[in-house]
C-alpha cells in the first residue's frame, strides 16, 4: 500500500476493494455490502506503486487533476458491483440553523476534487478491457400499474440502482444536488427507486420532511424519521396537501409520456423560490474522435430512442436535451444545465475518469438485457432471439477500449419565481 493511503477518516477503516482485487460476485451482494460498511467519503483514484489500474480508496480528498487529462499505463481487471460498497457516502455533519444559498453547504462533504464534467479525454492505446458479466435472473417485484415501467424491476436491478447511486456520488464529488437550495422544509424525490438518494438527503436535512415516490415497492423500512415512501404514479394528478421547496428527479428520461405536463405539475407544486432539479442521461453515446460511429453501441442508443418514441415515452437525449426548453415554458427562471460524462469503459488515460468508466461498464452490462428487452420487443417488434444476438454485440462494444464513447449526463435545475418578481 502506498503510504499516502494509510491515513483514514474512520476509526475502523473498511478494506480497500478495487477493480483488481474485487471478488467475482454479481450485483446481488452490493446492497448488503453498502448497508454493513461504515459511511466514508469517496476519494479519486491515484496510481498504485506497481503500475496497476488506479484504485478507489476511502481517505482524505486529493487536489484537482489538471484540465488537460494525462495518462498512466493500466492493466484492465475484472470488477463487479459489490466493490462499489467502499464508495458509501459519509455520515451527515452537524445541522446548522442558517444555510448560505449555495450548493457548497451540503451535509455530505463536497469533495475538493475533479468532477466528471463533459470534456475531451485522451484515450489509452490498450484495447484489452473485457470483463465478465453475470446474467442470472432474480426475484421480480410487481409494480403499481404493472407493465407501464419498461425497465427491469427485480432484486438484481435494485442492486444495480444502488451501485448507480454511488457512481453519481463519484461523478458529482459527493454532491446530492446542484441547485442552490436555501432552507428546505419539504422535498420530494420523483422515481425514488430503491430510495437510497432520498435516505441520504433526509439524513443530510433532518429538519425537512422528505417524500420518495415510485411505481414499485422495495424501498427500505429502516429510514430516517423525516422520510416516507409512497407508491404512486407521478404522471397522475399530484394531490399533495402542501407544496415543496425542492423537487428532485433522477434518470427519468423514458418514464413520462407528457414531459411538458410533468414540468407544469412540478411548477404548481413548488413554493415560490423552490427548485426543480433533474439528473439524467443522454443517448446515443458520443465520442470526441468519432470512434463510436458505425458501432453497435451507437446503434443501440439510436434504436432504444426510436423504440421509446414509438411507445410515446421519449428517452435519452430526446428528453434530456429539451429540459431547459420545457422548464422555461412552464415558467421556471434561473435555469442552468451542467454537463457530466460517464465513459463507456476504462478507455480514458486519466485515472479518475478511467475508474469511473470501469464502474459504468459494470453498471451498463448488468442492465443491458433488461434495457433492451421491453423496448425492442414492444417498440420495434423484435423477437427475443433478435434481442439476445444484439445484446451480445453491444456488450462486445462496451468492452472495446478502441471505442472512446461516453454517455452525456446532464444536470438541469431551475427556480419558481416569487410573486411579482421581474423575470
């Protein structure tokens, strides 16, 4: 171990689990690992002494990487979702009665480190990055209005969503949000999934009443006292008895048929001065050097978006690239959008982006079949055999480091103006 890694913020540090030493288990272990490990902050990876791939460690934060991303030699390894448990978010800090109106005041400490903002990355020349992917099916959970939700809904998918939350934490420097919130009395998480974001937000804001809404059950029962979960459809008329100071929605592209209607309802259910924030994804993938063009990985994104349009629920960039326009039409002001990126695998030279790409490769490979099955069969009329063949080809591209692709990850937020405010 590098001597620099010996300092730990926790009294009993969790073992460092990395892409090279993680056990060959699937996402079914991630939830238990996350719940049992102590909370700790996430550090950007640094080069190991033996020249192996950069590791994620729970220690003090590092200084920023320079804007032009440089490289190190890397030997790709095998990773799985259980390893993400070492990236668990830290325990909330002390509560203050008055908070400055900016995103730097967050109970979960914001890292003084590089964010995964969209940029031109320099690739490595090594194209050997194949990793394994477990495809075992687990127990499926029925949803409210079963059949309306087009993505997987089982234990394995729940574990992948928890992994994905920690991927967001790495991407955002441990931020839960970017909107410049003031005091929050009531907040709601639309499409809460496993509820992990809502739990973290409720921990960070114990004075706020927090609601998590989803079509599916499966949220935890041991939660902060200021948090409750509701099984409901956010496309229906919102009938909450009070308005909110903050509305959060993550990865909802593909879930709504009437996106302008969602923004109108969010506006109507916000307090004046309240914020709406969407953290989402773009499809198809992009690349700075056009190595994504003509690949099955690029075609995959185009086909999913085509299928979603046929089903009347725009997804990917068909939805997320219009958020600013729809927000403005609903009446929001002070609208901002910040662009982040998730590399398709470990192709970047920059150690931080390389590790982010490793986790994202696991994230996409674990959900790939489920992403495709409902959309391509219902939206494009494909057979199960056709889907299986195409999934295998897309999976091959996801492991190919010669394809320097990334997923755009936009964060868009806007404010409801005060009465009489000149905008």
